[in-house]
C-alpha cells in the first residue's frame, strides 16, 4: 500500500521560505518521476514542479527561480524548497508519483502578512 506523507507547510510572511517534504513508502520510489502540485479550495489542482528520475527538473512559470524540487532516492523523499513566497502561493501542496493514482493528504501553505 502506497503511503505519501507531506510535511513542512505553515504560515509564512511574503518573501519568506518553507521547505516541504514528502516521505513515500510502499512504492519503488526511485523508478518514478515525482511531482508537486497545489490546490486552492474551490479551484483545480495545479502542477508546480517535477523531478524526473533522470535528474531533470521542471517548473511551472509561476515558480521558476523561486522553488526548487529535489529528491532523495535513499530516504524515499521528495522536497520542495520554496523561497520568495508570494501571497498567491497560498494553497495545499501535495506530492504525486507520476503515472499513478496515488496522492498524499497535502500540507497547507499560507502566505500572509
């Protein structure tokens, strides 16, 4: 059974930083590309970033230069370092192994002054 546990969310002021983590179990972590997605209540979930198992990383334009996705294939964990946070980054962030139907519960990020 796949288990994905996100952590690291919280309340931060604009311009601040947070580091999200997603610990995975029950899945062959290293064989998947991993993504971070975010969702504002009432809106559709949106893609944020992907870490391919080749090492290639991809980002939506909204977060380029501010967010960094990384993965640790030993710890079975994917991270999202978020810097220079903006009000519009407020959302619930979830991790997702691509090409699966598995999702974590998410971690809430609130950017507010």
